[in-house]
């Protein structure tokens, strides 16, 4: 019996202060992820508004609508790239807020922010299909979009959707990691005193 106790004690390693704090206060924080998602949506909407205003001003100053129609493919590609950058910045900010608020598991908090965003988007899309266009919140938002036929699932549309999902997920994870890094710095400084 003593041999079993010695073998169990030999396998135990000392637990660091950070691990103790994580065990006591860590885990998934749904409140932090929710507020991170709100931040992601807010930053995205603000940046989309700024980009739309800049695009409208640039379009009016640089040419007529007939030129825009002639360059629709270029405008679509540039618009898609700008939209991807804006979504990445928004979800990075959301992941950062969630990681900073939760203190631990920043990457997990970023994934949770992304999952909340995905879930809300899917629920709004389903509600629009089930209850009709009167309740289609996503369709009624007058947000800028890529000028692509929305009725058909084209190869380009599927690729764009996959890119949006992957880029926003990676941005949210990166933001979450950076957000909880702040607390690691504070813990290191606190340990020195």
C-alpha cells in the first residue's frame, strides 16, 4: 500500500500559481464571450459604415455609375477583400474583449465569440426563411454587400463563405490569445513583488 502512495506522489508535479488560479477561476465565461460578440458586431458595423461612406465618396468623386457597372468585377473583388478585413478586425476585437474579460483561456473565449456570432446569424437566417421576408432581419439591414446573385450558390459564393468563416474564426482566436496575455504580464509582475 505504501508503494502505491509513493508511486502516486512521484507522478504529481508541483502546481504553478497560474494553474491554481486557472483551476479556481478559469473555464468558459459565457458573459465574457457574449460581450466579446457584442464588441465584434459593434466594431464590424462601425467599420462597414466608414467603408461604405468612403466607397460612396470615392465612387462619386472618381466616376459615374456607368463606369462602376463596367468595373463590377473589380469592385466585387475589392469589396470582398475589404469586407473580409473588416470582419477579421471585428472578430479580433471581440476575441480580445472576451479574452481580457475572462482572464484565462483566451483562445477558447475567441472560439465562443465566433460560435455565438455563427449561431445568431444562422438563427436570423432561419427565422427569415420560416417567417417570411417581413421578419428577415438580415435582408432588411441595408448593409453593403458583394454584388453577387444571392439566389444561386455559386462556387465563388461558397469559397467566400468558407473564407469568411475561417478568417473570422482565426481572428477571434488570435484576439482572445492577445486579450488574456495582458493578465499573464500582470501575474509575472505580481510574482516579482
